[in-house]
C-alpha cells in the first residue's frame, strides 16, 4: 500500500448570488476527480499551467480546504473523514512549504517563536531549552546559523526565508511534505541551493515530497514521478524520464515542445506545437474531454461527448486520451493548431536578403543626398563676393576700391545705379556684413 493515496478527489467552490439571501448559482470545479498514489521516500511532481488546480489539490490533502468528494488516505487513515480535532493532531505527519516565504511567516515573531510554536502545539520537547536545541540542529541542516533565532523574517533574504519555511516543516518530523512552488519566487542560483537542500534532506531523513510547480526543468530534476494537470483533472502520469522522453497526451506534448533545449543543433531541428484558443473557465468546463477545445488532434465524434479515463498504456504510463496510441503511431493528423520550427516562430525567413528594390534604393541614396549639398556650395561665391566688397571698402587707394566694388556689384543679380554716392556704398557694405554674420553662425 502506498503512503499517500488520492481517490476521486473533488473540490468545488460554490458561486453565491443575491442581496438578502445568498443562493448558489453554480460551482467552480477547481479539482474534479483526481486519483494518484505517492510511494514512501519518493518525490511526486505535479505540473500544469496557472489555474489548473495544483495548489488547491495540495491544500485539500492537508484539509486546508474542504473536500467535496473523494478520499485522501495517509498510511491507512482517510483524512477526509477525520473530525476537526483529530485532523489537527494528524497534521504533524503532514506539513507544507508555501510559495511565498515572507507571507507565510509572522512578521511579529522571531524565528525561535515561529519554529517552536508548532512544537508546543503538538507537545514536542519537555521544555524551552530542549526545543531550542532541536531548533538549532534543524537550522544547521538547512544552512542557517544558530544566531538567527533572535532575528525576524524581514532581516533575511528570500532564499533564507524559504529555508526557514523548510525548517518549520522539519521540526515536527513529518512523513509527507507538500512543497507549493518552493523556488518560484527565488533567483536561479538560490533555486539550485534550495532544490539540492531538499534532496539532501530526503536522503538523510527519508522524507516524501509532493512538489507543485510550473517549471518543468525543476520538476524533472527533483521528481521520480510526474503528474500533469489540466483544468482540475489529471491528464497524464508517468516516471520522470519516460514522460520527458515520450509524452503521450497532446497537452503534455505541447508543454514539452515549449521547453527550450540548450543544444543549438537540437534546438534548430525541434518543432513547437502551437495551441489554439484560451483556457476554458473552471466554472463552465467543456463536456467530454476537457482539452478537446484546444487539442490539435481532437475528433468531433468522441472527444466532445465522452470523457476519457486515466488508463495505463504500459510501463506505469497513464494517460487520459482516447487516441493516445493513434497519435503516437502517426495515424491521426492535425485537425487544428500549428507545428512550427522553434527557432523560426514569429520570424520571417531570410530577413536580411537583398532584393532588386533594396539595391535600387541603395543606388539612389547618394544621389538623394546631392541636392542638399548644392545650396551650400552655391553660397560660397556669394560669400567671396561680399568679402571682396568689404576689402575694397577698406582699401587705401580709392580708385582700386571703387573698381573692385563695381565688379562685385555687377556680379550681383540686381545691379546698383552707376551714379551711386558714398552713402549708398556705406549702406551696401553694412547690409553685406549683416547678411554674412547669420550665414557664418549657421
């Protein structure tokens, strides 16, 4: 018999409506018939997109949310039927590491108070001194110093707070620890440290984990068995290596195709399955197969009317699909959706290819710049003429100055009268200097 067994677990939240009298107008089918088994000493990974019911399923195991239907059996005891006080005492064997480490720790309590609170409630340790020694030993295992007992949660980093959450679960010596997104709020380097810590504690203390996550790389690294959830139901379950090597369900195939491969040669040849449509509402799930509205291989005559059961297809590989074998053998063709190259998704082929129009545009580009330079070059003779006129005005010999001024006046478009007096020449010189200064400034 497995250590933890879930059989047909359902968690439905009622939808209330009304001003004076609340009446139930519907239900949100957060978890709708999940059955799985977790062996002692192994890690069971639960994956799926946001809103599929992973966290609700984990909370239902601890009875943090009420179970609508089904059974949760831990070591021969059905937790769904236990009364409140007995369930509270039984929670010592079941603990949870929450997703938000800061939100799950009381900011008004120091670390010693947080860790000893559960020990006092379950009667662990004769006195405070004995409990303090055990807490120090647990902190040493999770990599925290003993002087952290007097500090508060806000004085630690995210990774250290997550270690405190793990230590809080370990001080009660549980059989099963449910890790709800244990590393999603942490940096990549800290994620590796926390995952390695969980593996070391499992080998040392013989713990059993249920890891809830949406990061497929993390789940593959730490899990022995993986279950894939979609819209409140389990659609596929298999050993970790088998699931990643050959997924059977169309939804799992789409998930795995979205995982990038670090090898460039493999990544260039890999194909990506693009799903159509949006995730249906859990308050109004589709009839038949829950995934048939987005499935690329959906068949109208059966998928929309008959809900598939989770069946074994060999080697401990269970899948909830009517046509899993036909899809694997290639008998069924895509009815909708698209399969594209992972490296060319949303990118045009040969984006830098030269076309005749581009070459013609490049050839015309220098010519387009030429007219802009012509006026600047044309201004130079006029500037020289003005400078010559100024020099003529300041020359010592009046005859030479008058001759040069006449030549400069003849070069202009609007010549002056021949009998110009000295006043006109002075005005013309002032106008030439005034027009020269803005041109130099430009």
